[in-house]
C-alpha cells in the first residue's frame, strides 16, 4: 500500500506546522528579492554575464566591428587570424569577427521576436481559457491541437517559399507555431488557482475579473512564463540558425546560421570558420537555459534550504561519532531491561530531531516515555506541532529520511526496535514487524488507498505476502474482514475502486486492512478526524469492538478529548514535543494537574454556556483588541 | 436572545426563499445535480444563524449562493429588501460593503504572494478609499482582531493557522459589513486556537452588531455561537429553531443522531451517550422498517 509514502508526507507536514510559530514570531524576517537571490547563485550570475556581454556586443556592433558585414576583400579569402582580421576571413574574404557581431544582432532580435509573438498569442489566450473555461477553452484547445499537429519545419519551408527569404516572417510564423506551449502553461497554472479561496474572496470583495486576473492570477503565471521564455528563445535561435544553415535565409544578411553553413562548406580548409558561430550559439543558448534554471531556483524559496539541509546532513553524518555507527552495525541487539518485557510497547526517554541548516538539531520529540500493554488503548493527545504524530511514526519506523533519534529507546514485545544509542529506527528489525505485528490506520482514508487498484486487490496482496496464504484463501479472509468491519455488501466493496466508496467506508476498509494480518499493536493516527461526526461514532464503535475481541494494544493519536473519553484507557498529553501529563482517562479528564491540560479541557465547548467567552475575559476584551485576545507567543 | 426577538419584529437582514441550486451535469443531456432544494432561512440584525450538517449536505453551497458564488436556479436571496440572487458584478461591488465572508481554510484563503497589508487593503481599494486612509483602517483592523501592527509587511506563510484566520476575519471586517458568511471558520484550527477565534467572533458581534451565517459540521461550535440553528441533510433544511432547542432536544431523526454522535470528554457520560445512541439507532431502525411495512 501507499502508506509509507503518505505518512512521510504527513509527517513532513506536521514538521512544517511545528516550525511555523517560530518563523511567524521572530519578527526579523528578511525576504531577499528574487533578483538578489539570482545574483547570489553562481549559475545565475554566470549566465547573466554571458547573456549581457553578448547582448552588449550585438548592440554595439556598428561601433566596434572593424568592417561592414558584407565588406569582401577578394584578395584575402580564408585567411588565418592576424592583426587586421582577428578571427580570419571566410571564402569571400569577409571579416569573421565583424560578421559574428552583426550576426548576433539579427539572431538575438529574431529570438526576441519569436518569443514575443508566442507570448502575445499564448498568454492572453491561456489566461482567458483558464479563468473562464467554457466555450473559449474548448475552441482554443482545438486550435492548439491543430497547431501542435502541424509539422513545423515544413510549414516554415512553405512560408519561405510563399513570402521570400525573410528572417522576420519566418520567426513570426515560428512564434505562432510555438505559442501553444505558452497557452498550455498559462492555462494549467490558472486552472490550479482559479478555485482557490482567495480568488473567491476577491470576487466577494467585488473586484472585476480583470483586476482579479492582474492581482491574483497573473502572479502565479509570471514565473513559469519567464522560465519558459528563456527556453523558447534558445529554441528559436536554434531553429532560425537551422533554416539559415539549410540556405533558406536572406543571403545579404550575416547571421550565425549563414556563417555556420559557410564554415561547413570549408570545414576541410579552415575548420575555425565553423568554430566561431557554433561557439556563439552554444554560449547564447546555454546561457539562456542556465538563466531559466537560476530564475526557477531563485523563485522557489524552499529549494535552497533543502540543499543546505542535505549538505549539513552529509557533514553531520561524517562527523557522527564512530561508536554510534559501530553499535548500529552490531548484529545482536542488547536485551531490554529486566521486568519490562511484558509491556507490548515501551518508549523510554525518546527524542526525535531534524538536523537544521546551521548544524543544530531541532527536537520535535523530547524525552517522551510511556508504555502500552496488550488489550489496552493509550490515547496521545496534543495540538498540531506537539510531536504526537512523530512519536507514533518513530514506533512504526516511518520517520522521514532526515529524521534522527536523538535519545532514548523503543522496545516492542521485549525486543528493542530502537536500542539506546541508535540514531535511526532499525528498518531491518521493523520491517519484520510492520504489517504483521504492528499495523497502522491513517488519518486520510481516501489518500491511503491506491485509486488504480480495487479494494479487494489492496486487501489480498498484503495477506498473501505477509501470511503466505493462497490468493483464494486471502480472498475469503478479506470478505470476512469486510463483513467484520460492518460493510453490508462485502462482495461489492471488494470489487469496487476506492473512488466508488464513501470516506467512512474507505476508513472501514483501511481498518480491515490494519487487522487483516492479526497484529498485536495498532497505531491509529487521527483515524476519525476526516470523517463526519455520525460516521466517526460508527468507526469508534467498530474500533472498540475489534480491540476487545482481538485483545490488541492500540495507540490512538488524536486531538479530540471526546474520542479519548470514548475509547481510551490511559491518556498521554503532549505539548511542543514533550509529554506533559500521563494517567488514566478519568484522572486526566476530570482532575488534570498540569495547567496545559487544564487549558485544553477548558477550550472544549461541551457544557459551556453559549455566547460566553471561552478563554478571554469578557471585561478586558471589551477594550477593543485587548492584550488578552492577542495570540500568545509560542 | 434579545437580538433575535428584535429582529423578528423588523424585516430581516437576509432572507432566503425557496432557494434551489443546481449544477449542470458534465455528461451530455444528463439531469443536473441538485445541491439545494427549497431552502428557506432568515437572519436578523445582529443575529447568528448556525448551519450544521454533514459533508455533502449543501451547507457550504448555501453560504456560497448567498455570496453569489453558486448558481441560483430558482428562488430568491433577499438582502435588505433587494433580491440579490442574480446580482451583477457591479451590484456585487456595492453589496460587498455589507456582505462578507470568512472561509474554512486559512491557508488557501489568503493569496500567498501578497503582504497582509495589501490583502486587507484590497476591499478598501475596491470601494475607492484613498491609500492613506486605507492604511489607517488596516491598522485599526489588525488591532481589532488582536494581531500586531508589524504584521502589515509580512506574508501569510509567516503566520500560524489561528493568526491567518484572524487576518481573514480582519479582511471580512474591513468594510464594516452587516452580514458575514462564515464557512467552517474554526474547523481547521486547534482546540485552544478555536476557542480564541470563537471568542473573537462573539466579541466582534458584541462591538459591531454584525450578523453571521455560521456554517459548521460541529454541533458544539454551532450551539456555542448561534442564536438560531438550521440543520441540513441531503440538500434540505430538516430542522430549524432556537439554538437551545435544536441542539439539546432535537425533533428530526438526523439531528438526534448527530447530537448523540458527538462524543463528550468524560468516559462515564460518554458511555451513557453511547448507550443512548445505540438505543436511538435501534428505535429509528425499527421505525423505518415499520414505515416500510405500512407502505
């Protein structure tokens, strides 16, 4: 199943949440501009230098070129470089350096023209089609399909035959031919934000469509358009030069393509004639492609941090004290402390952290200890960023790759899965347990079923692999499980695809999957959060009934005290990665000792007088925007 | 309670009459999908109508129809005596002074590319307010929702979920509207954050006399904040009345199920509620069977 992938995403998400308050409250957030980030990137600055130099040479060509582009010195053909002709001359005695400069002018202008035409057609059409959809989109899709099915080169040849050898006409034609790439890019980008709530909010504010597109939608399209233009300009140069190379250009104009063709004819006599235009083209096109990449990097904020993280990680890895590695590679695992073997799961002083860019480790779970016995349900309660999911994932061994166990141990049924001193969860030990003895019920039922396979297939395959039963046997068991989890028509659900069943049904299927291999421990991560309240009640009933019948241990991660009261025997409350309080469900819910637990319980709406303030005091809040209302600095 | 009594004597701020919303089907000549059937609600000045129902019940669609974001197939949406069910964009612009929205997801309801100050100034600019005056108003708004003034030059991603929801509330308040449609505004928030944001909604109503159409799937939230409650089920309103009555002693079988399905934070009372729920389900089951037999 896709569990592991999804859970990695989930935990990455909860990491993000954990990090948020910090970035939000620091107050000294520096946002560098895109330009500054571009200039900091060596690739960006190199490509910019190349392109600016070439552009400057092209503009200044009439001033700095020693000769006219077509000035021919018949007495000095195919000459080697000397002090007068610094790059030599071609077969007609024309100065290569001068022609290269004038050629740059024409080549760059034609690339700009081509990109300009393509943008002028593709961008507005894409914006309109993406934003309004409907008939315009349908028609323009047809036009685009026709344009894309045309053989470009043949069209260009035909146009050349009809209108004569003009660089400008062929580049306009090529711009039209290539405009679908802008159209598609724009339309897709617009479609992805068209239904965003902030666009709806702008509509409610009464903004005209034009202002909405300009303010809220164009900003999404801008970056990809710039990147695309860098690529398109490169393609335009290549195509234009290709046409010239074939001899279809204007023979009176110097372009890189014509020079390439000239050099090709004389390749045995003067190979350097081929070198110069080829070099100019390679530099220009390469510069454009690199610039595109650099702009993309500069626009994507996160990219940088990720790279640095990786590097920091690599150094951290190399500086990890040797003993830790030695311990990890050791074959035999230390025995657990005597007298604790009977606990199904025991977590001792667990710490989980993520290496940061500056080399420090950000702890998301810190010094957490608890245990779960057979036939017992432990609830882990906390708000987002409290580390409750990270704790659950470290028991499952599904932490993201860059996560580190920074302290403590985890033992399952008398054996360590994380021995004291390990800095990673041992996948070797856990992969034998996961799915067989430890199973997992995720939060989002729909995203944890693969839409490409039937529900039956997704239930049968793990059983065949893990239990080693035959397919027919597994099918029988799957149908029985589906009946057990309260599905009225198991046969039909078995043959259905995930999108054909409701969210509550999908969660029942996942619960069936979780108990299919008769586990000892089930870890349920917010198993009812995505469900309707009435469905939640049914799923809770199901979980309780199965847990009692199979006598399994359950770790239930949730933020809902109602769910805790409904299911759990014991509760652990977490805040900012630490375990605040642990006890039986009655103790914690009725007489919480810690102020944090008391605050959480006070925030519950059940039993409160409607229309009264919950946490802020009415008196102080009356003075508009009082301090009592301000979000506490976490 | 007094607010709702006053409002029932005057003509209501918003009244929705026999509203039907249908979405055209994607398939050729197929029957359109009916999202709302024959909806009738009213909201008075300074009153909160809570709208509760499960996912797909049409509660969000009703909010969107009032805002002009969902197509009105039949019926009327009357705001301050004018039918706004098919208002043009220009009429909407005038209307936006009085009718605003707070969406569920504080992560996608704010444009990530705009600074908080620009987001808050947008509705002010549409109404033609000068930039200097708009800036002053933005500061007032931030103060009103309990955010620091230096938030103006920050981007949405620098804020937590609760703080973003405060920004979204500030944007809705910018033009001092008479009615705010709140579409699950606290569902994405943590428990303690939810409590603070609910306090904020109540405080704002006390200070400004604004009315709310408060959409939520959570009966506890709706009970806490509403004067009256309407329960939606399969695109229809199945029950409507004073919050105390609907959320404590409901008549419709669905509302009864909903009430007993929401768990209470005490193991023994929850066990009691669970037993009550099972009894109710068994009763309702046998009733439908009897009805089936009679029919």
